[in-house]
């Protein structure tokens, strides 16, 4: 079973919520919306890579924590 790391899940939820709120805000200019969308996609990719790295690290068994 693939373990969930709840801090990554919470971070992902916050990023998606902020992106949704920015997307529906009519007072923002389209250029600003595109910029925030690109930043959000980058954050989502970073969270996914962090989750994969933590999973691989835990599976390696080399952790002394």
C-alpha cells in the first residue's frame, strides 16, 4: 500500500484551493492569473516530487530516525 504523507496532502489541498480562488476572481488581470497558475503548477510538481522522495527514502530502510 502506498503510504500517504499528510503534510504533503495538506499542502496540495492549500495550493489547489488558492488556485481555484484566484481562477474565479474576476478582478484579477489575465496575466496575473496565468502567473499564479504557473506558480501553482510548479508548487504541485514540487510537492509530488517531495512525496515520491520521502516514499523512496522510507522504503530504503536507511533512515536512523
